């Protein structure tokens, strides 16, 4: 466990040196928990972004559960085939020890998620590699990246009831990258379940690859025209 964490931290440090600038969750301005209040991730120079830093806050003890157990970021994936997001364990009493990562498309539909990287490794990692030369998604554009306190799962309203899209609570879904059931992929996430451990909060870093700055309004208009062109060519 200790060696895994040390190796991960060394790899993260090397990656951050070349991947691009750091995006900090604005002080006093929470990243939000929905698509509507998600924070746009961008570098000051409009280039690539290699790291997101932030924190989840909460209250533990008998009256625990009040606080911020989910952060949602609006990101621009410029290179889908190279996309990767991985948490770094910062160590110390103020670090988020057990995170979860989720990726949604612009409509809020679930794409991929991860609870634990492996047995005994509580960090979270997602990447765009479905195996056998296949990818989970292929289009560049706007996506939503969420980090939560395990187990706080993305839910959708189905028949008036909240449905856990990724079923993180199932033993088979504790490790590795998972997707929503095919019959549930049409639903957009609307809320989060209550975390299973109210004391699981703290600071975090998310190392990124394939992520650029979210464009301004003019840039978004150009992206929209490009997307229409791609659909017409198909």
C-alpha cells in the first residue's frame, strides 16, 4: 500500500511537470455539485490543464453529514484518446483518503467511473481505454468530471425514484472502471447519495491528461459548428 502510494505520487509529480498548469478550486467558491454550478476548468494562458486541486469539507461525529462531499468540474477534453484523470493521495490528516471519480457527457449522462484503483488502494483513476483498441468515447468537447467522498454515488430520477447510475455499492464494482447499465445510459445524473463515511473529506489533487481549457463563448460557438460538421459527415 505504502509503496503503491509513493510510486503514484512520484508519477503524478512527473506528469504535472509536463501536463500543464494547475487549476485551483476558487477559495470561497465551491466547485458545485451539479452541471448548473460546476466550475469551468481553464488555464490562464488558455492552454492545457494538468492538475485540479480542491477540497471536500464536511462534519463528522454524531451530527455528521453536513458539508461539501461532492465537487463537479466542467472540463474540455481536447484529446479523448489520451484522456486520463487520477487522484493523488496527499497524506496527512487533511487529505481526502477515499475519493471516487465520475465522468459525464455534456448532457449529464454517465460515461465511466471508478471507486478504488485496486484492492487496498483507495485512490481513484479513470482513463479512456475500454480494451481491445476500443474507447469509451471519441468526441472532443465539454464533459463533467466529479470527485466525491466514497461512497457518494451519482443518481438519476427513474420513475420518481433515485437510481444509482454506476452501482458503486456492488462488490463487483469496488475496483476498476465501470459504466452504467446499458439500459440506464440514457438517464442524466441529477443528485448524489449520502456518503457512507461522514469523516471522509479533505484536500485532493486530480492529475489530468488530454484536457484543455474550457473555451469562452466564441470558442464554444466554433466547437458547436465543428460538432455539426462531424455529424453531417457521418
